[in-house]
């Protein structure tokens, strides 16, 4: 956060043209931008262009270069996924697997970064189990999941025709964006203090 504005990267969504997850991610990043952050998103179409992660590949896939570079420069990350059979989608998991390319960085993987989670699933049980599975992956990548995670039961709550969400969902996205902002500010202040 060298220029004062937090850099927040959004990863997620699905390839569906009517993806609720894509809309939720975009709405969350809009909230982050309204709070002063610089944002960039890697959504369904971009994630679908990623090859299946190959741990034995000698050269990073070109399609993964922009994603990895953006996360490397990020102060925080938002991961949004549909809930499929109790876990995150393969599309999102594959994108997260490509973050293995950050393993040798000074701050490897998601180290020192707050990570917000958004889950859209058709049922509350799938929302809960998916939230836990994404947070487990974040922990394994040394990230700091935000205390608040956004879950949307798409069987009960739908976006409006213009892509906006009801007050409850919009409020939840605002809480998540605020926690990301606060974490990045606290982290920047701690770094500044330790540098003195």
C-alpha cells in the first residue's frame, strides 16, 4: 500500500452469463473502490482460460501471468465461488492452485494479505461447507480470512434485473469491504511502525 490506496484483487465467478457469483464479486469490488481501494477482477471467462494447474510445469502458463502478478502486488484478495457439492468450484480452485507460483516470493502465497470470501449456493448447507473449504485453502496459503464471510442462498435471494442486490446482501458486501479496508490500513500502519 505504497501510494495510500489498498490494492484488492477479486478472483472468482463462473462461466455462466447469469452468474450470481460474478455479480457478487463485482459488487464487493465496487464497495472496496468506494472505500478508496484500487481493484482488479479475474472472473469466470478469464479463469476458464487458465490451463489446469501443472505442478511439474517448467514455465508458468501465459494465461496465469496476469493473475499471479496482480495477487503478488495485492494488499488483499476477494475469492468468490459458487458452492458445488459442498466445496468451491473447480474453476476457482484451479485459479487458487496457480498461486503456487508465488511460493518463492518474499511474502509467499497469500502471506500478509486479508482474504474475503463470498459464496453463492443453492442452499444454506452448501453455503456453509463451501465457506469452510475456501477458508481452509486460504489458511494453507498463509492468508488471513476476514472474520466476516458473505454467503448467499441463491434458492432464496436473487439479484435484481439490473444486477443489484437486496439491502441485506448489499449490507453484507459492505461489511466485507470494510473489513478488507481496515485490515490493509492496520497492516500498512504496522509496517510503517516497524520500519522506524
